[in-house]
C-alpha cells in the first residue's frame, strides 16, 4: 500500500510540476538573448522545452489513468468475488 501511495504522489507531482514549469518557461522576462520564437522569455529554448514539459504532463496523466483503472478493476473483482463466495456458502 505504501508503494501505491508513493506512486500516486509521484505521478500527481509530475503532473502539476511539469505543467507549471511549462507555463513559467513561456512567460516574458528580461534575458540576454531572444529564444527560438523571437521574444525574450525565461528560457532560451522556450518552445522546445515547453513541448517536452507538456509531453511529460501528458505521460503523467496517462500513468494516473492507468492507476485509477487498476484500482477500479480490483475493487470490482473483490465485490464480485465476495458475492460469489456468499452464494457458494449458502448452498
């Protein structure tokens, strides 16, 4: 159970951290040179780094969906198993 909580915490942190970082990179700021798009922002590699960070956000979202589906399947299986076991025990 500890590993599941750790995994969930990691994935949620990945989601929020990469999304926020991707947005912060695009904000205008004083810099020594223009980025690849042509304006001065926090990062000189603004479009590429933002795309990479938003891709990581998408991967984190997929991992979180897989985790939720896994929990949903386990809970449904356990309910069905308990109902089946009670029917067998009644006979």
